[in-house]
C-alpha cells in the first residue's frame, strides 16, 4: 500500500522544523479547495435572486434532487422545488420574515426531487446585501433531514397518542364522577333542593359526594361527604360509601344506626388500608305539614349552615362525631331541626372553605368565617339561589380552588303555591 | 402626528396624522402588523393609519382566542367592525392583504356606510379549485400546508409565549426571540390556516358597493393573475392594478410601488 500524502506529517498541527514542504501540503489541505467545498459540501447550497429565481446551486443539492444545473439556474425558483404546502408556507411565513429580519433559520420543509420523491430538509436562509446595503441575493443552506423528520414524526405521533389517551381518561373521569353523584335530584314535594359539584381536575376523580333519595312516601335520606384522597381508590371508596348508606338507610332509617353501619363497613377496609376513611353528614327528612323535620348526624364533617326565613344565618351547632372508618366502636348523637317555610339548609365540603383566597385569615384560606358572612348576606334565600351564589363564589376564587367542592342545599319555599281562595 | 397604542383585544396601534382620513391596514395569514413596516411610515403622511393584529396572532390578547369563533371569517370581520365602532372610525379606507382582503369585503358588505374604499392586496375569494373555477390549490395542498405548520413553530415557544403575548406594552420582551413577527400559537395558526384556505367568498364579491382597488402581483403563487382578474370582474366598482412584483407580499417586496398605487387610488381619488 503506497503512502498517501496525508500520512506524511506526524503531527499536522506542529510541522517538523524545516519541513517547509510538509507545511505547504498541510496548509493547502487546511484551506481545502473553496470551489470543491462549495460544490461537494455535506449540505445543499442555493443562491436565489430577490425575485426567487435560482442563481447558483451546488452539486450536492443537484445530486439529491436529480436535476442538472441547466434545469434549475435561471429557470426555476426555490419555491418551485417545494411541495405545494411548503410553497404556501414559504410565501406566507419565510418570504415575509426574510424581508423583515434578513434571515430565517431551522425551518422544516419538503423538497421535491425530479423523479417526484420527497426530500425532507431543514433550511436556513440569509439575505446577502451589496456594499450599499441593498439586498441582492438570498443564500440558503439545506440539510438532509430524513432521519430527523422521521424522528419528529414519531414524536408527533406519540403526542397525538398521548392527547387521545388524555381525552379518553378525561371522558372516563367525567363518566365515573357522574356515576357517583345523582344525575338529577329527586323531586321532594314541598322542598327545594339544589346541588353543585366542582371538579378541581379534569384528569382525576374527586373524593366528594352527595345524594338525596326517597325512603318512604314521606321521608327522604340525604348525605354529603368527603373521602380521604383522590383518584381511582377514592372513587371506589365513594362507591362503597354511597351504596352502604343507601342500603343501610332503607334497612333502618335511624341516622345514627346508618352511620354506624357505614363505619363498620369502612373500618374493615381501614384495617387493610389506613386511607379508607371519610367524613360525612347523613340525615333523614320527614315531611311535617308545611315544612320538614330533619334529623342529622355527622362523622367528622364540617357543620352545615342554616339560613332562616327571618334573614338570620349561622352554622348549625351539632356534635362533631368521629371520622368514619378510623375506629371500631363509634357513637353518633343525632341533632333534630325543623325547616319551616323560608328556611334553607346548606351542606358543603371543605373544598370551598379551604380554597386559597385573598383573605385576612392567617391560613390564606377562604375560611369558615368568610363563608358565614357570605351566607348571612344571602339569607333569607332559596336552595337554588344559594347554590347559584356558591357557584359564583367558587368561580371568583379561580385558581385558589385546589380541591373538589360539593354543596347541597335544601329549602322549604316561603310562599307555597297559592291555594284557590 | 402621534402614535397611540390602544392595545386591547386586537393590539391596535394608531399612527400617522390625526387630521387625515382613516386607513386601516389588515395583514393576512402568517405574520402580524409588522408586515406593514415598509409602507406604514409613508402612508402615515397622508392618513390616520390603524394597525392591528388578528386574534390568535401577533400580540393580540391570547385569552380572546376561541377556536369556534375564528373557524370562519365572520369572527375576524366582527373584530374589524368592533375596532371601527370602538374608535369611532368613519370613512375608512380599508387595506386588506391576502385573506384580510376578503374580511374587508365582508365588512364593507355589512356596513357599507363606514367604508370609503377597499384596497385588496393579492385577494382570492377561494383558494381551492372548484369545477371551472381555478383557485390554484387542491384540498390536499392545504393539508400539506397544515403539515408544514405542524413541523414549524416559528418564533413560538410555549414557555415564552405567555410572557411576550401577555405584555404588549413591553415589546422588548419579544425581541430576543427570532422570527417573532410570525409568532402564532400553533393551534390558532392551524385554525386560521383552515379558515383562510378553505373559505369560499365568490358570491360575496358582487355585493360590494364601495369603490375597490385590487392590487395584484405580476408573479404570485398564492393569488395568481387569473384570480385577480376574477375578483376584478366580480366586484362592480373595481380597478385592477398589477404591480411588477414577485411573491405574495408587494408591501414587503415592492414597498414604493405599493405605496404609490395606494396613494394614487386613495389620495388622488378621482371625481
């Protein structure tokens, strides 16, 4: 094997002293041949006049596209070599940008070869001006981007797949969440009922729940609560709670007994998983002439607010009761009130009072006091008006809403249907 | 003289002479009001120039973007009329480039009394071929454009966008970002591209009653000569001027000729 010239200098950076011939060889190599470098560069070069016509093109690009020089120079414009979508993109984005800022880089386009095949490329263009600063040419460098574009397409596909999965998840979450709430509240003669559920995240099931359901011709069960945590586990727990409460209430309508039954069911799970607990208010409504007698028990949940027909409003004092599920033996003490015409009872979860809000409270949370003041301004009210007001309040808290929130309002209309005089 | 940044939903900028007739410059699909930078200073001598960005591009209010509203030209037309109403602009010379030319047509049909003249630069009432009508493109060409948009987020950085677009009063924030003139939320660009290239306003042209100038480039891939001739034939009181210019943006490639043609029509308006 003959020795190549290139092998001669041992260390090309520091030629041997006196080795002038070596140095000349080396420096000529360093300079390369500018013409050859242009023609056979590892990228395409293209110069176009301002009207778009191709003035100069290198061999590399001609080889890529399968054109002869004569077919392009003076005859075709750069945008002729693009697919139609690229042409539109060139005219609406690249040409204006080149005019406005003199250069534009890193643009992904597709060129069309003479045989119709497509060559994905990355393009950078710059305007070359004459000594007077007048633009005369546009110089474009073109890189073969087949591998890069294939990779990007994979990324794009993966993103589209992820978007679809997310849409599917959100759909599932919405459907599941709905299945854990009554689709509509039942009509209770002589009672106004309204509810609202605010879901903090479209991607995650919340842990709040409520229900209102018939027990007999004159009595109805109601509950509202909050399970520990979020997501699928919380949803499964909510489902268990909901069906246990409904079944227990039908079996024995005594509210304290119903919550004890729920406690027994949850405690069994709690022993296996110490997140299996919840807070809840359970109650039974019984029609009593022009109003309702309401017997409530609570297990660790916030007390409800009671708005009276005379415009007064306050939290309803009632024994706290234990968290449901955490202890084996629990005792609940019922509280009985009467809802007369014009009275409204408002049950809520702490997603409302724990929302971050501009407040004087050291906690930075909206807080029980603010809610009491809000409801006092509202009273006397109706179930529908109260829930609408709470929805507006939640909206006003914007990003401060960090958790799900549920409200259930029950009111006796002040002016029952006028009887025929 | 006095520049007045109104900002707001459409990032409106008033420039030029307060005592002169109002000229509204509306850019087309692709970039923003900077497209007028080579002609606006010259026009400012003879007009009160109104510049703005379409919602979904430039420095328009990002929260104003709604995909349904801007899925037809009507949403953009409503914005143009809203600007006219809010700023009490009357006798407006409306200059619309590309798709904004058709917005001007629709606005002038809705409120002919508000517009003195229409100047349509590179207008096309329909880009997609339809039977004997030659718009120059097929639907699959438009899909290719959408692909090009998908693979090029020019000047768009999801992380930077809220900072820049939320601070129209601090343009310096955007200057580090190259290609910012064509900065568009990719989702908005996609909708705007579809709206632009899939609209059909051929039957609207005959309803224009306002004196209209059609400025056509001699070599324009997007709005070829025959499309310009079609628009001219359909709009009753129209004049067609063909500028010796290449490309779709004579206001960038041939600004002096563009200004001269606009002035000849709008300033030295005949009897």
